[in-house]
């Protein structure tokens, strides 16, 4: 597991990103394409865009005559991480949950093989670790149901 904290300057709004994530977590935005069975990184990219990150030639999507086209960094977790980098990596959930903050991007390496397989976005995270739970409680918005 890893946390990716986007720090792209003052124009980026974590509040706008969180609002977008809340709005479209359960029902995809019809103004963007949906990647059947693999929409997690597309959704995370949309959240970044809503927060104020601008398109770039290596990170963008477009609709041409009703067909959606995505760069690899826009729609694939591993390419996304290679494009934007990582801030923290963790091998256990307790350590991960202690560090997470609302507005963080999350990626997951299911097989621990060095390839990032899934992405989500922390829309909420409590400020303190809850010893009775064994972790800090947080809520993630994501697309594509993913089995761990």
C-alpha cells in the first residue's frame, strides 16, 4: 500500500477534489469515459483534474467521435505512479492508516510484485489513531470493486 500526497502548488484544491470524489464515487461522471472492470485510475485522474491539476501530453483523456481515449498515466495505476511518484509506502495496514490524511491518493500493489494494481482517494480520515479499532478510521472513494 502507498499514499500519494499531491503537492502541486496553491492552485490545487483538496476540498474540490474531495467534493468531486464524493459526488461521483457511486455514479460515474457521464462527461468522462468509464473503463469497465478497471476504472479506478481513470476516476482518480478525474479527481485530480477537479482539484485543479491541468492536463499534460502524458496525462490526459479525450473523446473523439464518441470513443474515449486515455493516456496510460491517466488510466493505469502503475503508469500513474510512474508519472507522479510516491510519498510513502507501507507493508501493513496499521502503519498505513496512521499516516493517511483526507485528500490523499492511495495505490495498492496486490501481489507485492512492484506493479501498482489499484487506486483510490481518501475523502475522510480521522485525526487520531483509534487503539480499539487497531487503525485510524478513514473513508475511501474508488471505482472498480477490488478484492484484496
